[in-house]
C-alpha cells in the first residue's frame, strides 16, 4: 500500500508539472507573438494585422507606450510586456519544480506589487507625468511574476484533483474481506429473519 501511495503521489506531481509547463509554453508563445507582429509587418505578411487585432482586447496598444521594433510598435504596451514576461518566467520556474514547497504566494505581495502599476496608470490617464517604457516594464514584471505563481498553484491543484478524488471513491470505503457485519435478511434489525414481526420493546 505504501508503494502504491508513493506512486500515485509521484504521478500527481508529474501531471501537475506537465500542466504548468503547458501553461508556460502558452505564456511564452503570447510573449513571442507580441515581438513577432512588428517583424511580420515589416516582412509584408498580411496575417500580422490579424495577430495584432487578436491582442487588442488585452491591451490599449498605444504606440507611444509600446516598444518599437524596426519602426513598428510591439503588439502590446510596455506594461503588458512586463506582465507577460514575469508570468511566463514564474510558470517556467514552477513547471521545473524550482520553487520551494514552502514558498506559497501571498495575496499581500500581489497587492503591494500592483500599487506602482496602478499609480502609473492613473497618472497617465490623468495626463500627469508617468514612467517611460523601460521602467514601466521593470515595474510590471514582478507583479506578473507573482501573478504567474498564483496561476501555477491553481493549475497544480486542478491537475492533481482528479487523481486525488479517486481515494475518496465508494470503492475505497467498501468493507474489506476481514470486516464483520451482521447480515440483513429483510426489514427490521440486523440478523432478523425476513417476514418476522419487529421485536417489541419491554
């Protein structure tokens, strides 16, 4: 039984890491796509416009707040680039099991790291001086890293849940061959013959 339990634990860890690595590949693909769009536009690829439009719901895509690659703006702004970079890095670290098991993310970290980004966004919206593109990326990357760590924890728990639920299946709670229980032959108390009237209490 111990060997079987250890094997199931290893299987859960492998499934969780595989799921996190898959999410890391998706995040890395999104980040690479933001850089590929201006390069494809310069090469005259018509599909580059469609890819840029696909990022539009995720970012304002203001060229003044985006990095320029070869004269064309990146598909997302500098802040979103930092979020993608930090999130992808956290997912990769978690996927390879490099986070200590005791290092659980805390919501207070997310709140503290979000504050500079919120203040900078409000300043920009109000027309006040805001951060240049490179500092904006540097400020957003740690927030994206912690958010990616939260996402990795959630993915690990979801990926391991189906295997863990099998331990609580009805088959696991069925009585074993060595257990004893009084047989029920019909209605009434255990061991009472079928059709016999219930015993009166005296």
